[in-house]
C-alpha cells in the first residue's frame, strides 16, 4: 500500500479475476504452452480487465484499447519489459528488444538511419529480386513447407539489405539453430531460474548452448569479414560498428564483440521471424478464401502486367496491402506483450502495486467482436480507406509507443513485394489433412509447419 495525503495508506484495488488457488487449475486446464486459451478464458469470464496471481506476483490482463494505450504510451516511463521478454536475454543479450532506458534509446538512435524512408525504398529491388529467385526455384505440383520457404527468403532479405551480406548456405544453418531454440522456448520460459542453469548439463540446456554457439559463430564471421573488407557499405552493420567505435580488427574487444553480437542477433530475429510468419499465415488464409485470392491476383496482374514489382508499385496494390493487414489481424506475428511496473500506478479505476505485470494480446484484441464484427472471418475489406476508424489499440501488430517496431515500414513494403512477386506465378494449396495450429512462442508460428502444394498461376 502507498501512503496517501495525511499519512493514510491508499488501498490497492485489483480487477476481478482468479484467486490464487484457481490459477493452478487454470494452468492445468490450459497449460503454459497455451497462454492464448488462458487469455480467452479471462476475457470470457471477467471482461476487458482481469487479474490473477502466480505466487506473490500480480498479473493484470487488459483488453481495452484505452487502457492498453495508457500502459504502452501514457505511462510508458513507469514500465519495463516483463519476465518472459527478459528471459530472451539468454539468446538476444542486451539487444534492442530487451534493453531498457537510455541503453535502448541509444541503440535505437544508432539503427534509426537504416530504416529511414529513403533507405527503405532502396531496399525494394533486393526484396523483389530475392522473391523472384524463390519464385523461379519452385516447381508446379511441388509440396513444400511454406513456413521454411518464407524463413529462408526473409533471412536472405534482411542479411542483404541491412548487413550487405549474402548468407547463401548459412541461411539453413541460422534457420536450423533458431528453430531449435524456438523448440526449447517453453522450457526456457517456464523453468525457474533458467538463466542460472544455462551452463548446467541438462539435455535441453546443452541443445540451447549448441544452437546459440552456431548463431554466434555466423555473426562473428560477418563482423570480421566486414572489418577485413576495403569497400564502403553504409548499411546497418557499418552504423553499428561506428556506434561501437570499431573501425579495425584491433578495436574488436570481447566487450564490443558481445555488444555487436547482441544487436545483430536481435535485428536478424526481429527482421526475418515476424515477416516470415506473417507471409506463412497469409498464404494459408488465401488458400482458404478463394474469392479473396482471386481479387488479389486480378489486382496484381492489372498493376504489374507481368513485370517484377518496384517500390513505386506498392501504393497501387491497395488490396494486397489490405490482405496483409487482415492476415496480421487474425494471426499477428507478435501475439502478446507485457510490461512490469516500476512504481505503484493507476489503471482506469484500479490502483495497482509496483511489480505488477500488465499483459495485452494482439491475438485477443484483433479478434474482439466489439471492433471486428464476425472476427474469425477473413475480410481484407475491413482495411479499406472508406471504413470508419476504430480505436487505435484495437489493432497494433507492431506494438506502440517508444518500443514500437523500428522496422514497421520495412516490413510492410517487404510483405507486399514478396506477396506480389510470388503470386504473379503461383497459388499455394494446403496439403489435405495437414494440421494447422498456431504456436505462441516468441512469435506466432504454425506448430506443424505449413505444408502446401505450388500450383502455377
């Protein structure tokens, strides 16, 4: 409790929700591997704001646009990333996703020029060229895991546009390592004191260490190759090197190597993982909605006339952009976010103690029938220009506030260019009987991949 005027202590006021002895029932029912179902249960039973406890920790789940804005924007200075994000430091270190305060702001300042509008338009040619390379590799009637195809494509795009590096065979090495770490996600998040146990001879920790070492080795080679090269690059990697005061190999201390490694790994993960998932879910949704697919193909054919898309074509492919927006509504790659309070705070009619974790979920907010009638229907027309505006935080696939995704414009352009380039030649059909289930890890992945058959358009 906090002292009020006159020395009286102000009573905390919590939203309705689960009692301590019920949360264990809820987790037995929904399991830590299915937090989405827990969130759905809380909204169904308690409404837009609810509360539960795990041990002494207070957790508030919010599904109200104005209160989400209150946490992410208005009271942003009172919050830091919550425990599950902090756990990802085992992989990401002190990168832009996990760093706080001035450290985060400094990293963002260094990287910001790489995402300036003029630079992003310059990336379009690479994005379309890499999509074209994948398009020409596919074969009519071929069965493939589209999620892995999109991972390979978006990894190569990020490496070439932001780091002026062609990964080639290393794409598979990086993807395999990150896939292995993703498979251990729930173990790493749920295990008490996982950070302290990372060097223990536990099978899961051994797998984690091996996968992390593979990623570290690839990144270290990238840094060293750049420092040994003579050419001018002026890309994000050069910006990071200058920001760390590194111009030659002799400047590369253990400390600066770790700093650079954290930044590069974070940008790689954020830059390819979310886009790959967005594209995978989009191909799935198009395969299930032929009328939408037909309208999108007609627009792409009309705008492009068979040529490879350029940055100037993006604004002309409004329906393709609406398809991407609706896909990220139903299957948001960043499916939830959380903040932990540094001080006591007010949230609507509630007064909550410091240390409280506030959670919000794009999955839940984007499917709220108050703002999205018939929310499970795939309707790109929801994002047409003449649709009345909705509350801002009824749709926030890239987050908001000072922590809003730095690469949002990059991702929008990349998605539309990939979609248009591949759809010029191909339609993708889900393999009959293939099980489709979202898996909420760091991002929202398809648990069983996305097995699809390529049909020439």
